[in-house]
């Protein structure tokens, strides 16, 4: 039982990171039906910005995370303006190829400037380096911080989407972009804000991963990015609650396979679940099947 609870805590920590990344995928898809594969590399850039803040400027975790989120916000908006906006009316395959190109540009551009070697995040000190026992289960303060930050950001995101004017604009554009424009909504600004919001969450996830796993590299976004995409599809792509549920579910499944099975199989199990979901319920756990007019 103690081992199960320990793996559950580990799964919630990992799932929190997947959920933050998956939210960026699902928001962009919900607005413009685009799978932004460059999103995972925005998460990588956030990790490097946080690393620079903590290593060279000796800032704390929270200031470094806020700066990383701000930097990723600007990066996300720049990617949308430069790479995606000119292709707004292009075919989906053209936009998909562009997204892959932007992803590789960010990966190898970063590798050119910071080199390919793995960098180690500064070790946490003081109360953030502590851990405590609860009923035989070891919980580190970093795990508590990751889960707390994720919950706070998710609550803030839900407030923005449900209670603010720009959130109502996002929902309107998601339902019908042309009708929203006729009602006076600035569609371009709404799309840019969506990219900015998703990129900020990815930046936060990058810093949390760097602190938790203590290492970063220019290709660190590839596998977590794909798993976060699996999480978004698992919960229901285009749905914010679906990304949350999918992120936590994939995180817990992965740690359970790692703890009770073989760590070599955890990635295979995650992708097997994706295939199963696409066969049984293509819209995801919380999604509804809709007919597409052709």
C-alpha cells in the first residue's frame, strides 16, 4: 500500500507537468484547429531561461519561473505572428509542416547557441530541499511546489477563460471564428493571446522540470511534448478539463508502470493507450463525437 501511495504522489507530480504542457496544445487546437508541435520546444526554452536566471543571476525559483513565463509568452506570440498567421487560410498539411519546421528550428537553434551538452540546474537549498514522511510515504517539498503551482495556474486559467472578456472571446472564436469576427471580436488578437497563454504555461512547466529532474538539454521537449499531446488527446483535444484529466492520468499510468512493471515499457504503454483511445473513443474521455461537414 505504501508503494502504491508513493507511486501515486510521483504520478501526480509528473502528471502536473504533462497537464501544463497539454493545456497549450489543447487551447491552440480549440481555437484554430492546429496541433502546434513547436509548443514542446517553447517548454524547452522556458527551462533554459529559468536555468540562466538561477545560475547567472542567482534568482529564486519563483522570480525565475515568472521571467521564463514572460519570455515564453513573447516567444509564443512571435511564433504565431511569423509562422502561423500567414498560413491562416492554408491547407492543414502546410501548417503542420510549418509547425514541425518551427520545432526543429527552435531545437537546433538552441543547440547552436548553448551547445548540446546537458546542463544541471542549481540544487535547491533550505526548505525547498526538504522532504517529509506521511504514513510511510516520502513527499519532497519540490513535489508539493510542483502540484501547488500547477493547481494555481489551472485555477487562474479557468478564471481567465470563464470570467474575463478575453476568455469569452476565446470561447466565441473556438465555436465560430467568422461569426465572432462579425460580432466585433478581434480574432487575430484573441488567437495571439491564446498562444501567449499556452506558452506561458509551457514556460512554467520547463522550469519545474529543470528543478525536479535537475537536468536540461536542447532536445528535452521532444518526448514530454509528445506525451503531453497524448494526454490532450486522451482527455479530449480542444477541452481544457480534458487536458488536465489527461495529463494527470498519463503521469500516474507512467509511474505505475515504472514502479510495478518495467521502466523500459512505460513509453510503450503510454502510446498503446493513445492508440486504444483513438480506436474506442476518438474524441477522448471528455470529448463528444461530432460530424464534420465535407
